[in-house]
C-alpha cells in the first residue's frame, strides 16, 4: 500500500474517530520485479539520475509541498516522465489539493498500461485516498475497486474500500470488505474493531458486541475496542457494563485525547451518530 498513517483521515462520520490528516507512504517495489528501487519502481526511477531526482523531489514534496510543485513541474518539462508526474501528484496531495492529486494518480496508473499491475494498484489506492480526503467516497470506492482488480490479496486495500463504503453508509458492503481483509490478515484487532463499528451502524449491536469482545480477547487494553464495546453495551441498554468500559478507557488514554472525549460522551449516555465515526485503527491501544 502507498500511504496510511494510522488508517487515514477518511470520513469523520464513520465509526469512532480517525486522525486529522493522512500521510502518503512510499511506493513499494513490486514483488518479483526486483528489490532495488530502480528495478522495482521503474519507470518512476529508471536510471541513477532519475532515482536521485525522484528521491529528492519526493522528500521535498512531503516536507514542503508548495515548494516541490514548481520543482516537479520543471523536472516534468525536462523529460522527468512518470517519476516527475508522481512527484507532482504527491505534492498536490500534501498541499491539500486532493481532487487534483487523485486525478493525477489515476492518470499515471492508466498511462502505465498493463505491465506493472502491482504499481498500478498502488496508484489507484493513492487516488482512493485522495478522493476520500476530498470527501468523495464514491470516487474513492471506484478507484479502490480498480486497485483490488489488480491486487486482491492486499488486506489494506479491502480496508480502504470498506471505509469508503462506510462513508456512503453502505454497511453490508463495508462489512463484506472487512471480512475479506480479515480472511487475508486474521486476528487483526483494528480491522475487527472496524467491523464491529460497521455492525453497530448497520443496526446489529449484538453482532458488533461479538466482534468487540473478540478484539478484546486479542488485545485486552485496546482503547478503541473498549470504546466500541462500551457503545455496543449502551446500544443494548446495559449502562453499567458500558460505563465500566468507558471508565477503563479514561484510565488508559491521555486526558483530553479523542478517545478520552469519546469515553466521556459514553459516560453521559451519548451514542455516536447513526453514521458514527471510524476507530483510530492503527494506533488504538493507547488512544
């Protein structure tokens, strides 16, 4: 996969709460193509000079994206090819130009042809995150579906599309994608919590509770799993059990953190909205 800090800042109205900003990850060298950058990421860095300029441009795009844009555009005009175009797209994403970035990622993927399906899938995944950051979940799901056609064995891609479906309130589709992710990466606590929250939003608090209980058997002090179980108990009318979980969360996480605020809301008897919010999936243990 290309970028995900914890999971990404997809839709704040989804399951329980995600970080405020996404982080783009490096392109991964394609398995079977070669382990070095120039082999695994060609044509992004097909020669030593391209490799150097690509790495320099990408570093600048992540640290100072507005400064990187004209640098990347200049390199593109000098024949920088797909490497320069990818740097432009990354700089756009990092500077908050999510729609433009998503369109760029998709265009690069299309222009690569069919020779590098793994890299194409990663580019469509980047496009998906761009669309999600732009609040366009349907476009995100379309891009992620293209990625999955090329790389169906990537659990992160299934999670990404599941989050897009959840943003669309397409809960059965979201649950199905989280199921696929768990088939590929069993016992992943964060994904189990995501599926639990999707079940709760779909109106099945008992199925949600079952997933939350399972997640806590895997990681007894996972704050997001405890929060989810608390909300499940609350939805089922067991206020005493819910309060125990919310108080436990308050002991585990820093005061004033997102998890602490949500635990406080739970103690007041407040359930997340019907469209709820996603868990801080990759960093949930301490809040």
